[in-house]
């Protein structure tokens, strides 16, 4: 699918850099999610840094995930803020 995530990299301050199959790139901030349900585990930076991709979605080992459509709706396009 064109909106599948093809690259994800953990950044500082609970953000991730993502690249979508259609060429879009951006920064997604997970801080708003860290106080909710299964996402609380992401507060552990070592666990947060285990981010990966499964079936086109951003995922972590204990089945937390961010769907591509959520990423597209909320990410800041790459280049409008510093990524490090």
C-alpha cells in the first residue's frame, strides 16, 4: 500500500521519524499517548527505541502500534522541525 510505513527511527523526546511508501516523511510525537493504556510502556526509553514495522504499521515488541493513517494525520512533515 502507498501509505505503509517503510522506515521508522526512534528520536529523542518520544518522537519517531517515519517514511511512508508514497514518499512522505515526517516526525510523529508519541508524548500525547504515553499516559494511555498499553502505550504507558513506551515511557521506558530502552523499550521505546525497539520500534519497528509490521504489516506497514509502526509497532513495538509487546504489540503497541500506530496505524499509518494516524501517522499521516498527526505527523509533522520532515524539514519543518529538527529531527534530532
